[in-house]
C-alpha cells in the first residue's frame, strides 16, 4: 500500500495482483454489464416504439372503419324509415274501412298492431250499428197510409173510394 501513496497524481499503478488492478477489473466488468443492460434497454425501447407505431396504425384503421360503419348505419336507417313509410301507406290503402289516422307505428310490427286494433274497433262499431238498425226496421208489407190518388177516377169511383175510406 505504500506504493499507492507514492504514485504521482494522474497515474495509477495497475500491475496484476495489485489492489488497484482488481478494482479496475471490477469497474470494467461493471461497465460492460451496464453497457449490455443499456443495449438491451435500447433494443426494448426500439421494439416498444415499433409496437406503438403498429398500434397507432391499427387505431387509425379502426377509426376509419368506424366512420364508414356509421355512414352505412345512417343509410340503412334512412332506407328502413322509407320502407316503413311505404308499408304504412300500403296498409292504409288495403284497409279502406279503417280511418287513416288510426294506422300508426314506427315499425312494421307497430303498424300491424295498430291495423289489428283498428279492425277490432271497426268491427265493434259495425256490430253496434247493425244492432241499432235492426231495432228500427219497419216490417215489410205494412200498408201505406195516406190519401188515395183520385186522379184519373170517374165521379162514381171517387164516391166509392170515399165511402170505403170512412167505412
């Protein structure tokens, strides 16, 4: 150790077997390990950067696909609305005994349900009206009341008709 104290500043005695030599070897080994770790970390960072770029590209594709799907969905909804409107128009035309304002619905099933409900109501009203009409009917063959027309009758026929009416 006495030799280490006699060393000029800036120089180091690193002979094999010397304590400084062993320390230098340990520092070199540690430096090599840290350089390997640094290289491994840099490779991992490069891999993560590549994966990040990959995921960003996939996200961009997904957004574009979502926008296209939204546009398609809007077109399908518009076509459905047109079909439902045409179906409602046809249902109204095919059921002239049902008031048009009774046939409603946002879907084909809703329109069908309103048509069935309206048919039931119309049937009920028809039965009610037929029942009332049958009560007010005048029996067939009843004699007509009132004056007999005297036009074209002779005087004698007029007298006979008058006697017959009073008698």
